[in-house]
């Protein structure tokens, strides 16, 4: 398999982290084959935040999570995973990334935005996309968005069989059991419904404010001492 991220390796500090991936996972380095994962149905995870957006509050005032908007695609008693959707990697060109992959030359004609998804496994890639495309190798789906990490989706996009809307995300954010819940109790995050319009139809610099205002919250007046549901 040709790696999608070979050309951006020098931009990240490789970490010796465990990898769980399906065949043809979009990744910088070789990973063990654990077989295709079961699709995480975020619509069925009652009591958890999978399928929603996590929006940083002013309590987080530094680092990569400051003013971040995160699409949560997995959350259960064992922990949580999500990808940041409002931090574009503007210096990384999608066409250059896929150069050298076994894809038709027409692949470069599809201009897919590229985002920094989080500090964990920054050589691993995910496609966040519309739910008109869901396959048995799709990692997660909710009512409005889905996540796939198999490079097969890139071939399907070229063939005209892929999702109508898609973005490439590098890395992810992860929390251990109970860690995210503790951060929410400390007013570090609020949660709002995830929509395809906010993901694909809203300017990146406006996503943070737009997401919070969907709950009637203006972050300019957010108090770090007030709780929330």
C-alpha cells in the first residue's frame, strides 16, 4: 500500500503509539491488520457524545485545542475519540498528497480540504464525509456525518462513487476513560449537534462561534465559573 501521508512526514513528530487499523488504512507507516472494524453507530450511543460536536470554551486558552471544534465519532465508558474540524492545514495540498498513489490521474482534480485533526497519531488520516457514503469499512456514522479511514474511499471518490462532501483529517484527539467527562465538568467544553452544514458549509474561522451560538452561547461573554448541561 502506498501511504497517503509520505509527503507530509517531515511536518509531524512521529510517535511510537499503538495502531488499530483496517486494511488499507490511510497512514504514514505500516500497521497491523486487525480486520475491518464494526461501524460505530453514533445514533445509538445514548448517554454518550458520539455524533456531536465538542466546542472548546475560553477555559482552554492555549494549545491546539484553543477555539477548537471537534467532531466526536466515538465515546463510551472506555474513552473518546474525535477530530478537529476547524484547523485547516493550508500549506498541505491534497493533489500533492495523493501523487504516487495507485489512483487515476483524475483524482487530483477533486480538491478536498485537509485539516489538523488532533495531536494523537498525527501520521494517521481520516475522511470525514457526508452520510450518502457508508461502507462496511466505515469507522463511524451519525445522523449527518461519517468517518472512514480506508484509502478505498479515495478510489471511490475518483470513480464518482464516493461521498458528495468530504474532508481529509490528519491525526485525532483522544481521551481516556472519564477524562472527557472531567473536562466537561470543569467547563472546558460544551457540546452541540453536529451538522453537515457546519462541517462543510461554514468558513473555518467562523465554525467556533457558529457552533456555540447554535446553543445561544456567545463565547465572548462565557463565564468559566458557570456550569452547563
